[in-house]
């Protein structure tokens, strides 16, 4: 087992030499975010790229019309939790990232991230592949939101993200899907999932 | 001026040797899509990555509840028009891409794309940067949709995408913003933009 769990994820996509792995390791710092603490606040610049080792984060913003918390995404083990627009352009973030439970992340600063890519250009490929995956997921979410009704979206969510579904409180899943917690209780009851 | 306009876009982000530029050129084929013709149909696999030289494409899907055409994005000169999830996994697409006016694109097949990245690894960096931009734009759109009211979204769209706004018929902008064409006419009249 490598010291850095991110290395495992990376070696699934690209090859690195032992020397590159050692260099890579030096760039990352582990940080613990206590339950309820913020990794990023709306309006602040996202200073680090964040890889989740373990725990659960929610990315959200406040709906200006009704004051509701709207969930943009969840991040669990082996997910990234970075406002990529804020991080890549070093401009204020549009949303918040907060720990739902105690969470451990690996962090790299903006400056170090670019230094790392200069030292190990092979990583460009890894990040290209990861970004393709996230972009695909987000496009799918936009389409799903309008093509499927709320009940189908709920079951598609359970099917696509079983690990997240088992960790995340039901009221947060409801917020992610844009429905009320009561609505989910109702369809679970109807389909005897409760 | 290079033969391949995509090279200009790439050389803004990364350096390539003259030899690499020649290799790069060989991988791309120009294709004309007539007004109303489809570049991609929902359910088909997206076989090529598509860079728009000139013209206007709309990416859309049909809302199952009301039969409405929902616009996912527009693509004009110097934009990519690819269902990245379908292309990168070679699985059926969730949406359609159709020419609003005659459009010229540069295409590369899935197989050739990976061959190209093997021959010119420096391109990984270019695509990583491009994907960061698209992912940031899409996250911003998801947030904007719920944080801003329809009128603000319309003016933010005009400000962010002046070229698209000047080319795209008003009823398609309305569909992109999730409002009625009448709504846009009304606010333009109110603010004397018409």
C-alpha cells in the first residue's frame, strides 16, 4: 500500500515511475475537516485542489429566491471536491463545500499544482481523464433533471451512487434531487423501501 | 495562417514543434453540416470529437413531460460540440446536436483521438485545460439557474456570450434559459432593448 491513496487512483489510469511517485507524494498535504466545518466558502477563492480520502462533503449554494440550500454535488472517498472554475482561474467561488461528517482530504495549492504538472507532465493525462468523467456526469445530471420525473431521478440516483446514497441523510438527497424530504418518504413508503 | 484553425486555439495554451503541427494536421477531417442536419442523434454513439470552425450548432434533448426541446448548449466558432460522456466511453448519447445554420467542423474519430494523444502527449495538457473551462461553465450554469431569476439570467447570458446572443434566434435563447420566448420579448420591451 502506497502512503498516498491518491496514487492508487492515478495508477489505474496512467503509469508513473517509482521516482515520480516519490516526487508526487511530496506535493500533497493531508487535512482533516471536522463535521460542519467548511472547506470552501462562497465568495472565497478556492486555493487548493482537494481529493477526498474518506468522509463526506456537500457542495451547495443558497437559492436567492427561497433561501433553500441547493446541493450541487456530494464528495466521498476517491472523489474530488474543488470548485474547478474558482481554482483554475483563482477567482471567487460561487458555492460552499462543507463537511457532513469528519472528512480527510489531500490538498495541493494552485501554485504547487502547476509545479507538479511541470515536474510530472504524465499527470496531465490523468487529470484530462478525470475531468472528462466529471463533465460527463454533470451533463447527464442536467439532462436527467428535465427528462425524468422526480421518482425516476431518485431511483436512478440510488442505482448510480449506491455508496453515496447509503451515507447521505435523506433530506440532503432530496435537496440534491430538487424535491422535498416528504416526497422521498412518500415514494419509499409506496414502494416499501422504508 | 495555419491550415488547421484548431492549431491557433491550441498554440494559445501549449507549445508544439513544427513537426508536431504537421502530424496533428493529418488527424483531422473537415465536415460541413447543412442547416437542420444532425451531427449527433440521441441514442447513437458519439463517434467523433468535433471542433467548430464556423457556424452554429445546438445541443438539445426532448423533455419527456411536456415534449419541449431543452437546449443544453450552443456551439459556435472555436467551441467543441461533443457529447463527452458518449465519446469517451463510446456509449449511446443522451442528446442531439443539430446545425442551426450551415456549420463547418473539424472531426477526429475515437480511435484516432487516442492515437493522436499517444503521438503528441503534450496535447493532454491542452485538453485538460479545455475540459476545466467547460466543467467550470457547466457548474456555473447549474448554480445560476437556481440563484438568479429569469431576467438576471437573460442579461448574464447576453454579457457572458455576446457572440452567441447575436447569432442565436431569440426562441432558442429562451429555451436555453428555461423561459418562454414571450417572457424575453416582455423584458426586452420593458428595458427598451427591442
